[in-house]
C-alpha cells in the first residue's frame, strides 16, 4: 500500500503546511536528504497546546501535541515532494520538549511523534531519535520537532 | 554577482574565524555537506552581548547578536572553502536562543541570522530553520547558531 | 593500527549498545551518513550520573559523563557497522548539557566526548561541535550526545 493510501486508511488528514513567517523556507533539500524546518503543534490555524511539560501539561497532552506537530511536518514534506510516496525513510527525529524544572519524561512525549511515524510508514518510519528538554519554545509551544528525511531518488 | 563581491558591496567585513578551544574543528565536510561548529556572537575578539533574552537583553539586541554570530559562521565557511563562492546553498540553520522564563520570541531573534543570509546569498540563502530556547549557553552567550551548508562540487 | 586494535590498546571496553525503549532505532543510515540516536551516560545498566551541571555535579563529573555517553554511542556504531573500522570520520558532535541557572562551561563538559574521540580515532576523530545548555534531559541525565558519523563506502 502506498503511504498516501495508508493515510486515507488511517483517516488522517494533514493540516495546511505551516508557512514560515520570516526569511526561511519550510524545508531544504540537499542531495536526497530533506531537512524540514522546526514544526509546532498547529491545529486549525492555532496552537493546539501551549505551556510546559511538568507544570501546565500532562505527558498525555504532550504526546498528543507531538502527534499534531508530526502532521504539520508531513504536510510540509508532501508539499515539497508532491506526495509522501517519495519518502524513502524517516532518518532522524529530534523532539525539543518545553520542560519545567525536574521534568524528565521527554521520551514519553516524543513517542507521540515516533508512534505515528511507524503507524504511517512502517519499517521506513523507524528513525534515529533525540528527546531533549528545552527551556522555552516559540509561541509557548510545548514541543518543536526537527525532521531529516531521505527521499526516493528522482530516477526511480 | 559573486558572493564575495556581494560582501564588498554590502560593506560587510568578516571577523577572524573563531578558533576551537578544544579537540574539535571549526567545520567538517562530508560529501557536499559542510557541518559548521556552533558559533557565538564574537566581535573584536570578545562576546558582543551576554545574557538572556527575556531578562537582560531585548529582542533587538538578540537580533544583532544573531547577525554577528552569522558573520562568524561565514568566516569559518570561507576559511574552509577558500571562498564563499563555493557555497551552493544554506541548507539549515538552527538558532539556540538563551531564554529567560516565558520568553517565546526566539524566531524574531533568529531572524537576525536569516535576514543576513538572504541579503548575502539571495535565493540560495533561504534555509530550513529551527528556533529554540536554550537554558544556558557557553560563555553566557545569548545565541548559538548551527549551520549546515551545501557546497558546489569540486568539478564545477 | 585499526580502530578496534586501538580500543584494545587503550583498554576501552564498550558497554552493550543501549536499546531504544520506544518505536525508534539506535541509528539510521542515509547514504554514507550514520545518524545516531541520542546517547546518555549509561554504565553497567544504569545512569552513571544524574543531575545538572552548575548545581549537583562538577565539571569533572560532567566530563566523565560525556566520556561514558560516548562509549555508548560507539557501542551503537559498532553494532550498526559490525566494526568501528568502518568509521570514515566523526562528522559532528552536539553535546546537550543539563545546566542549572548561570552555568556556562558546557564546552569543558563536552570535552569529555571530544577528547575520547580524538584519542581513539586520531585526526578522523576531529569533528564539528556544538555545546548547548539544556533545561532538562531524559531520566535526569546530565548530558545527551548527538553524533553524525561518515562511514567508509561498502565497495572499499
């Protein structure tokens, strides 16, 4: 099954790709590596969650925020490649989790992204990963995700 | 116009490339990707600004610090490639902004780097980007920048 | 001398490669770049140090933690490539150091990783580097390291 068919099967609808609000671009391709700009948990044009893990948000809310941010990244990747079927594999995911003092469950939060990637892409969705605790994030987002994706070469 | 000519036109003078103070190198080339070590806002041999955004520094000061750190990165890139004209494009920029509690305008700070890149490199200066809030940075720097640059292949 | 022989000479014994506890993988190869998942200072199956630099841990302890985390990364790299002799060079190292308020000596901590890499790999161990201050890290680790490694092509 293609990835685009898989999205339909999972009834996942991607949001509009977030537009950079400054002089940068949503993603940049170098060779067969697509570097995606940082994505936040935007849903229906606004941040689905704000605040920090370990104070205003629960791990479950953080997990959902990570899932929503991932949908934003996929929207960018589809916009860049025309179709998600040109994704060869998800190479690396870094999850920056806004963390209040002594919060140490960043991995459980970033799982919201990792689980969705494997759900959609299967084995090719398995990625190298970092989970980190940020002091603050833009717009008081609870999570910002960074993706590096390998694409299928054009000639295939 | 070449990038080196553009620098002259903009009357931009690059500082000496910062020297690593430990067992690492200013930049590392893998294939056609140049990974640059983290750069801080050094000017005239000392940090142009210290402190955190959201407490001791304004967004405007952070913006200027980002611009100065970018000049340091360009100095490293020129040192590695002999000339900035061997830059194919700026692939990704990550701005780590030292952020006091509840500061959420990291993007406005990192714009100081993004704007300068586009001013110098034009379309090829447009990059994927992350803006993040760091708890602390080396030497109390307000910003540390990370660059990935694609270079023009040797045979060209 | 091969890298594996060098490890023997230095009497360095790698720990078991840490196993991801979620839906990600220890490392991901794209072309000749190996992206390693974040490593923590695990030793004998538990965290060798916990806490933050600038409060509960000294720079010397952080340095040792960085060294131990590096051994974990090397264990992953050997597991992925069968042998460390397939490492072409260490491209980039990022050290995320859990930092209490006003701690600014992240570079001295990350030197624990950089020094070991050069000790083992010589010139090919010299890498681009970032040293950053994280608010919090998984499992209260004092450091998390991120590696990008270039591998020797298969055909050699």
